[in-house]
C-alpha cells in the first residue's frame, strides 16, 4: 500500500525498528548506570551487598549491611554518595540487617523514646530512657544522633538490628514557627 508515493508498510517497519532500538539503548544505559551505582555502594565499608531498584521515577538503594561498629558513619557515607549521584526527592536508602524476633522486641521497648527524641529534640532525655530500657535487655544497644537522623544499633551475638530515624526539622534546630 502506498500513500503519496511512500510505502506505508516500509515506513511503519522503519518506525517500529527505530522505536525498539531507542528503547533498547535506553534500557542498556539504565542498566549500566544501575550497575555502576550498585558497585559503588557495594564498595562502601560495612556493606555486604547493594542493589539498585527502580520503581518508575523513584530509585531505592537497598544496602545489606554486615556487622558494623558505627552505623552512623556507614549510613552517612552511603547517604552522601546517594545525594551526589541521585536526585534527593526521587531516591532513598533502605537498610537490611540480620534482625531476629528478640531484637525486634528489644527495639520495640526503646522506639517510643527514640521517636519522642526525634520529634522533640530532647536527646538527653531520650538517651536516659533508652539507657534504662537497654539495661534490662540481653543485647548491646547503641544510639547516636546527628542533625538529620537518630541511628539505632542493637546487637546480640551474630544478629543485629539497624534503624535510622529522621529527626524533625524543628528538633534539629531548623526554622520554627513563631506565634504572635
């Protein structure tokens, strides 16, 4: 079939071939990019495995951590790499650990104090409450704080639980609303 001297089936085939080649090149570029990201994150100290998962316009960096002495240092290094390579609002770090039911229960005993500290900025009070609860647990508990997050490490034998809790902007010394 022709239209104004053009063979429509040839034009349609050329269009489809161009479209498929373009999509294939885009997929290859994304795969190479994800592979490089994955290698960079896996090379960080404390990271046992890293995976890059894309969900539409969102990128999740899944880090399986091994036993670490300082979760805060590992997380900050990974977060700096994430922010340097990916858009802040379209990416996130997801930490995987080796938690057990006993460690999860231990975290449940301290998480109210941790979240209260995150919301209010009363970190000294949080540390006291966590210390009291941790004294009754059969696990080692380490909680550290910076201007963005509260880092919780609970370790018992070869098992470990890691949680990273965002600090509210007002609690971190960010802008606060003024009344009146």
